[in-house]
C-alpha cells in the first residue's frame, strides 16, 4: 500500500513505510500538519504552535518565501511556517485514550544556534510538559502477530473502531505479562510492532526515568509513570521473595560515536536497573553492523535476522560486564586499520596518545623519534611500572636504565620505574620527551602500588612538575596503551596548570587480525582440568608458554614449576617471577632483557605478571600452545595482556576464576567511583576530627579541600571502580574480553553432562509418578544405565581433578612451612647488614630470609623471637595490623592520634599534599571499636551460646550500624541480617568472630550443654591462647616506644606541615583528664547500601549523642619511678616551680610528665617530675 490516507502527505507516509512500519500503524498514529491554516471567518489555526505550546502573538505576519536559514527567524515565525508530521500514541494514565503529548518532525527543522555551531532539532515535543512514552495504536493484524509470537490467545470479541484501531491491545499486553521491548523513537517502536514485538518508544534514551535530588545532594532515579505499570510485580505470599516480573528488552541505537556509545550504555544500565529492582528480567538487544536504529536494521537484514538478535539478547548483568561504560570517547586525529603502526606523523610538542592492539608495534613506532632526539641532545624519559619491562624498553630504545640506587645527575636519556621519579629534577628535562609505555598501568602503579607508598606524595608532586615543565618548554608527552582510556588522558590534562589545556593528538589503530586465535576456555570450579591438559601436552612433546597471576599459591608459578619438574625431570623448565628474577644464580636473572634470544633454550616457560605487559615474544615456531591460569589477582585486561606476550597466534588454553580476589583496598569493593571518592573523603574527615589533626582555627572541610589534589583521588577511584567490577565478574569479563579481541572460543566444561544427567533424572521421576507399562519399564532401565554411565564419567574426572588439586595444595603448604622455618632460623642481621642487603638487587635465598627476619623483628619491636608460627601469622592472617589495632584500642588514645599525625606529617613533608587512599585512619577505627563496646566480649571466662540473650541483643544493635562498619573496616555483615522479622541474627557466633577478627581474636567451642538425649547447645569462650599470644610481650615494648615518641612530640610542640613554609606551629592537642570517646559518625552522614551500591540516606548511623566511654577503663597509667613525688598521678593538678600557674598532668612517664595549663588548653609542656609539686 503506497497511497497514504488523506491526513498524511505522501513524503511523510513513505518515510515511515521505508522504515518498515505497517501501513495500518502509520494510518492510526501519524498525521501531517501545516504551521498556519486558514479557517472560517478569516481566522487562522496554528497546529504546530499549539501542539508545541509555542505562544503566538496575534496579528504578526511573515513572508514565507525565500527563507533558507531558519536560525535567522524567531521561534514564533518558525512555528507559523513549519510543516511536518505529528505522532501521538495512547495514554496509560487515562484509560488508554489518545494522548495529548507526542512528537513533531518538521520538514525544515528549527536550528539551535550556539555561537558558530548550528544544530537542527530533528524531533520536537510540547515544551513545558514532561516527556512521555509512545504506546502506538495497532490494527488487528499487528495484534495477531504479537499474540502468535508469544503464543498468548487474544481476547474474544475485540472491538475495532472506525479508523481500524484494535481497542484494548495495550491493556492485554499489560495483563498478560507480554515481554516488552523499549526503544528510542516512535518509528522504531512501530517497526518492532510490525515485526510482532510489543514495543514502547521513548523520545530519548534518558526519557524512561526521572531524576530527583535529595537534600544530601545524592541523585535518585525512578521510572516515569507511563512505564511503572509494566514494572509492577504482585507479591501474593507475605515473607517470600516476589515472583519474577515481566521480561523487559532494551534496544537502543548502535551509534559508532564514542560519546554516544557511552551515553547509551549509561542510560541502558540505569533504566534496566530500575526494572530489575522491580523484579523484572531485563535483557539488552545489541545491534551490529552499520545501521544505527532497529528500524533500519530490520529493513536491511530482515525480521528473521532480528529474531536471532532477540534470542541472543544479553542479560542486564552480562551487558553491564561486557559494556563497562566505554572508557575511550576522545575523537582521534588519525584512524588506522593496519597490522603494524609503523612510523607515525611527527608531533614535536604537546600531548600525544596512541591506542593500538597488542603486538602492533607501539614501542617500535617511537624508534625514529627517540633516535633523532638523542642525536640532537633532546632529553628523553621513559616511565614504566615494572623493572623488567623498563630494562627491556631501554634496551630497545637505546636509553640508560636507572635503578633505585643509581646516580642520576647529568643523565639525559633515561628510563626508570616511576617509583624512582622523585630523584629527578624537572628543570633538567626542559623541552624533553616523556614516554608512558602502558600508560594505564603506569598511572595505576603510581596511584596505588605499595612500593610507592613511602614517597607517593613526593612522586605525585614531581609528576605534576614534570608534566607542566615539559609542556611549558615545548616538550612532548606520549602515552601508549592497547587499552587507552579517557581516565588516563583526563588525568594528565587535569594535572596541567592553567585554565587553557592543550588539545591532545590521538591515534587509534582499529586493526583486528584476519586469522582469529583459537582459545579453549575451561569452565570448571578450579584449574585442575587445565593442569591435566597441560601435562598431557607436555607428554606429547609440545613446548609451552604458561602464565599465572599467583606467585606462591596452590596454582602459582612456583607450584606449577615444582610439579612439572617432578613429573618431567628431563625437560628444561624456567620460572620467571619477581622471586626468581632477583635470586642470585637463577637463570631467570636477566632473562627478560634478552628474552627472544634465550627463550628458545627452554621447553617450558612459566611467567608471572612481572612480564605481563610491554614485553614482546616474537619468536615463531617454538611454542605449541599458550596456557593461562588466573585466580583473579590482576584485572581481566592485564590477564589478557599476559596471554598476548607471545605474538604468534597459536592456540590458547585459559582458566580463570569466576570471582576475582584482587579487589582494591580502601574501596570496599564498590564499583561506583563517585561513591568511592565520597567514602575516602568522609572517612578522612571523621578521622581528622577525632584525631584533632586540623589547625584549631580551620574547618576540616576547608583544610582537606586545600591539601589534596582532586585529580589524584578521582583517578584512583575510577581505576578502583573498574578493577572491582572486573573482580566481581572475573570469568565473564575475561570471556567477553577475549571475544571482543576477535578470538574463536571453545568452551570445555561438565555442563553438558550435568544437563543430560538432570534430564534423565527428571524423566525418571515423571515415569515413577505414573502407572508404568512394560515399555516404560524398559525405558526406565535404559535411563538408569545412562545415568550410571554419566555419573561414573563425572566421578572419574572429578576424582582426577581432586588429586591434582590436593597434590598442588600439599606441596604449597610444605613450601610455605619450609620458608617460614628458613626465615626463623637464619641469623638476625644488624642494622648495617640489613642496609647492605636492602641495597642489593639480586640476593641469595638466605639473604632474602635475613632481610624478611629483620623487617619482622623491627615490626614487633624486638620483643619476641621470630618463630615459624609468627612468620606464618604475619603473612597469612594479617596478624601485624590486627595486633596493632588491638594495641591502640587498649592503650593511651593519644598513641592512635600520634600515629595518624605522623602519617599526615610525612605525606605533607614529602609532597606538600595529603593522599587519602594511603591514610590508615587508625583513630577512626579505634574509636569505632570502643563505641561498639567490643571490649565486653574480650574477657576470659565469658561463656556464650548461639542463643545467649545478651549476645543476640548486642549483635542486633551492632547490625544497625553495619553500613558504617562496612565503610570503616570493609566488613560486610549483611549475611547476618535476619530475613524475617521473627528471626534472630543469622550465625551469631560467626558474626562475633568476624568482629573479633579485627583484633586477631575469636571464640572457640568448648562443649555441648545439656543432658544426654536432649538437644544440647554448644558453648563458646574466648580463645585465651590468642589473647595471651606474642602480644603480651609485644605491647609493653610498643607502649614504651609510643610513649617516648608522644613525650618527644609534646615537648617539641611538633608541627604539622600545613603549608609550604611551615608557618603554623601546632602543639600536640590533648583532652582533659576524663577523656571521653564519642561515636564516630554524625547523624548527617551518608551511608553506603552494600547490596545495591547506592548511598542510602535513610539508614541508621552511629549516634554522636549516645553514651561515652572513659578511657581510664582501658588505659592504666605508667608507674612513677625514681621520683620523690610519689603522690603525682595523671590528672593531678600541680604547681611547676619554674613557671607560675596551675597545671594538669596529662601523660606520666618514668621521669617526666606532659603538662597542660588549667587556664589555657593550648599551653602544653614536658618537664622533669622532680620540679613538680602537687597542689
């Protein structure tokens, strides 16, 4: 049908028809309009203006002829002259009557002018009215298609009006729970309805929800009223989870523009989450190819092809994983599609970034630039995050590698690990070329690596100075990465001083190899099956390259090496990790520097992430397969980097954990970077207040704002959020990432056998539930035989896997025990010997053990012998930080404050700024534990059961603060929350032990209480062996050390470096004698909902007005010795013979006391006890 109805112009009708919309849908929903129409009695109607709510001044006249640039006309004149089509749908809020709201598409659209930019409005909607959704009228034949697709009967006696509209379609869709597709635009909805799908159109991708802002500033999102009825799920049984709701499909445009892609992903995830929260099952249809919208896609490929996309729609969870907000949205200046980059266009100054696939010669593309720069004496710096990678790059580019111990004076063509950046003077590298190879990992290393922590603020300060010095003197900064993202480019731009930022030059190589690499993906609970395949390959004479992200666990590089050397003693097997490359005499020392020359000497090479990026293994024909075993220590993109070190496209075999272990510390596993930033700032703020770390005259918010660099914190949080996302969905991220790189994936698993087993069991059950014929009995016999056969296969395979795992686990435990014993028995080095050991790059195993033993001895203040048990507790159970927290909890609260003060002072002294992710916030943790009254359970002799009323009452009270506990300690207590109102705390003893674990304590079972034959309760008491472990000897030593430091700090009025010039001298603050500890978080704070990841402003917080604790209960004064003033005690008022006035003894040492003036809390001194007289 090409003849339009009388109310639709031919061109408008053909436009809709060309987009695959049924003629009946067009006739029912579209009408053509003119801007100004003559009426009776000389009056004019203005349908466009009236529809769009544009006020028209009567009597105005306009000559319609000759206007080409509508931007020169005012809005009224345009509305008078515009023509086009209007589309309306039905109104779900008005009993499915025709909706007044709709959209208008002008033949000559209004032009929005913004300076020199002119953007036509393709679609217009009534101004001043909230946007709605398009529920198009449908003819009976379209309703029939939808009913047939979903196999749902149509109602009887459907009424069709005079225009051909089938009345009740949308009410039927709503009541029958018909799956719904949500798309953008009325025409796309019409095309989907034509194809037999129930589809609703939105005027824009963000139009399915509204945003409201709470008083706290937090944004809340909710579905628009038109969509809410389709998200409603009945819950007929109180106390049970609601039934799954309607299937919702989201199908937005496939726009290649990076910024648009980013917005589509955000809108899809946001809309999908709102439906998902209402218990709908949400899936996302992703279009491919050149067509942007689903209407064009269906016209180009057909309805059957679209049905395949519909069937393959990803769940919202998988969509979010595989479409993590596109991290690269910059418009490239140069787009390539070639195997190797080759020589790039010359860029002499400014910022330049290259995003290209792994193995495309990113580093080689710099050869000529670097050679010419060296030839004219232009300084060059190459920054890397790994020593092995850095040395390798320096060899390739002809630069001098600088280690931590090397002098740098006068060296102009250098490569170094970013840990050493503080040693360089930016003024010596004016007009230099600064190269970040693997820039994403370099920046993350600077911001998060433990090796940078001691000098991080100084490194960050130097980094900013280098960037500004180089760019201001005509230098060039280059960033290279296969996974280049906005965050690294944004970070460097934010570090540039001044409001005007240089425009970066960007090259993107979109090449994908024509020959796709085969990947065998092992979908099993643990890596045992891939280890068996690995052994099978070696038994067949194959040579293997193996990468693993664990260095010393069960399936680590060390464990695999040990197993393979035992199984294949004649093979030449090399392990390359941080330990072997720094062990004197090991063949891995220097291996990476000449990797392509030496790698052919080995049958098996097993590598850790120490050569995960930047190293290129270019030899061909040597290795037969690449194996990867990843438990999730590193993010999925770094794991794929490790697999790609072998450039040859040989077969890959990969196993990875479903849930990673490498969550970022201090981020509470959150995946929203804004919430992570909020968490860091709030925790720091509360700690500053409780530890009295700010100048008395300055507000803590103002102080924090002036003493940290937002770019560092924001970028750290962005990286942390993405890494946490990878860890939460590690297996899926890895799988989808390999697919995105163009690999052909074969999945190996037991899923098919388990599925067959389930089908057999279901059929047997069905046969057992009915009267069986002889044929049925024969069938049951066959099914039983098949069941036994499949079960036997599964048992055999799983038993083999269990043996592999047990063997590797046993050897791992033996290896660790041997290491602990070796550390314990080596001689303890002196300080001078330790300094000499620490300066060595390559050491013997004995020297490494000596170095570790000295470190442990210093940690524990030489108070206890370094036994194998202590080494084990420190390495495996976080004994040191937990023991230290218990010390601060049970001793003078000024010690915790001094600890925080020292860390802040060190950061400010090094880099004149505070770096929030490194702050330990000891005072905040100590005061929170005390506020939670945990002390009552740390007493010998307390006996509890899982039903003890006092324990349950306390745990229920603590659960009210679980979100605050999660924010401060990272402990998620949600699993202990009862699911029903009449239930008690879930696993109360487990929850108690999770809290006590913070201070390295726990309750253990004693016996079952009750008479024989009756139900007996198990009793629990505090494990006194833990309470009386090494801490009994360690705490007095620590106390002595911290008291000396406290007295020294107070005596010298130790300043914090609040400003560059250290102008403000702030004495160590102290409270009055009766020190009280209030709860930590105020009632205005925001709390993080750990289930949804959304800040919940209605949750309970720790109450600052509740009862307080007296520190005298947990802190015993030091004994006064060698003085005649035995009556002097802490809190006593004294006279000081050298100074008039009355003073309070705040801290009492063995021969000195710290004093505070009664009349002036800021007058504080430290003085000899012999000169004090009790008042």
